[in-house]
């Protein structure tokens, strides 16, 4: 069965079980979506398996499929808006997108400025390194040593974790998250601490790179969708997620991109 046909069936199932629109009155976000006939989804496009940008400029990933499902559920055209980890909250506050997707971690600092949907999954910080260093960088103590080069992308929870926990190793700030693992493979950095889900993808896609302890991450945090402070819109998004989960569709999308 083709991907387009699967999504079409999914949209039909959700539409048949969709709630009455009267429940969602009083939402400025939903009103804007209805007026424009489109929903704008903010993506960084640099974080597998959630979202990444192909050379031809199209987005792919777990949250691309989820965004297509949400747009279908709202009967709106889907528009992707490029954002970045350093400007994520600023772009939301400026109204550049209606919902942020793409593997966003729920933090107290972000919750002070925005709402989050119900969680999509739970994950935590874990290392990825060259396979010959897998045992050496299995623990945080083994990583935080003089002479070790820890690379990190700026603006998100990876940088926050690194700055809070790396005291002796050298931190390398690499601004292009899409190429950060190339630096480790090339020997210009030794290790990166990112979400365990991403370390598994890196191990799959990069010869010579390994996730060192994805089953025992250093932290635990939830991934969810970033929303404006609009309680009715949050309820609408949570309702869609609940119906998606009830028919097993969200779990199917996650499994698809983790294979």
C-alpha cells in the first residue's frame, strides 16, 4: 500500500471521528487557520528522525507525516516554515508558525512562554561517538575528561545539557546540526550528547559511528508539539493526538521512521 493511500485512509478515519467544531470556538489560532485555509508548521529540518530537509528542499520525517495528518484533520493546507533551535521560541512568539514540530523537548523555560501538546514520546540525552571509542564514552565521567572534544549544536537542550555537565572536556560549538556528526566521523570531534533516539539513527546511517548507551540515557524528558498560549487550540491538538493514538496510527508512524 502506498504512503499516499495510507495517509488518505488515515485522514478519512480521523474525519469520521472528528469532534463538532463548536467545541473549538474562541481560539484565535484556529480562527486564523480557518481564515487562511492553511496551518503553518515550524520545523528545523535538521533532526532525524523527526524532520530533515532533502537536497531538493522538501521535508521528510516522522513529524512531516504527523503534520500531514493534522492538516488533514483540520481540513487545511499544510505549509512548512523553517525555524532553528536558537530562534524557536522567538519565532513562535512572533507568530511565524502555528505549531512547532520536529522533536522539541518539553522544558520549564519553554513552558513559561508557550503551551505544549500531550507528549509524543519520552527520551533522554545519550552519547554518540566513533565505534572504537564506544566503551570509552559510555559514561558521562568518561566523556568529561581533558583532551576529549565534545561537539554540540547551539540553541537547544543539547547545548544546555553540555554546558551544565561538561566541565573538563573541550566544548566545540557547531552551528550546522545537519553536519555535526560528519565532524565526529572525520576525527575533528570525539563525541556528541544528543537524544537517544537520534543516536540510534546516527548508528544506522553512519559507518563507523555508534550509539554508546541509548538504552540508559543520562536524562529523561518528553517530546511534544510547541503551541502558542491558546488553551482551546491545545485542546484541539490533544484531541487529534488522542484519536490518532486510539487507532494506532501515531505508533505506526513512529515505528516507520525508527526502522
